[in-house]
C-alpha cells in the first residue's frame, strides 16, 4: 500500500504518470493482440479498421492448424508478420 505524506515512503502517483492512449495495449510491432477461439472469430478482424494480430488460444478446436491456414488466406497478420505474438498449440 502506498501511503501519502510520510517520510521514507513511496510517493503516490500524480498526474503525468499516465500511458499514452494511442499506444495503450500496443505490441512493439504496432499490432494489437486479439485472441481467436475459432475460425469464425477471424472474420471479425476483417471488419475492424485497427491493425490486429491474431493469436490462437490454448484450447483451440480439434484441428488447430485450421486457424493459421484461414488467417493466411484472408491476409490477417499472424506469426509470420507479427513476430512478437505466436500461435499457441
């Protein structure tokens, strides 16, 4: 707990410590991470104007290779374009 106005205590955060709103939740590659549970959720990324990077969840469908295949067909950034985010198996 951060206490205010006591000697030798950690200072409380004031104005000026905030994060830039444009870069919030942004990966170093410039993409935002989007968790994909099934192939239908990839279609949602086509309608978005922001650059998203698809990441398959751990409990993927029975054919987990179908998500990266579909992502490459519809030109959604995946492992090859977004190096910081990888498809989990």
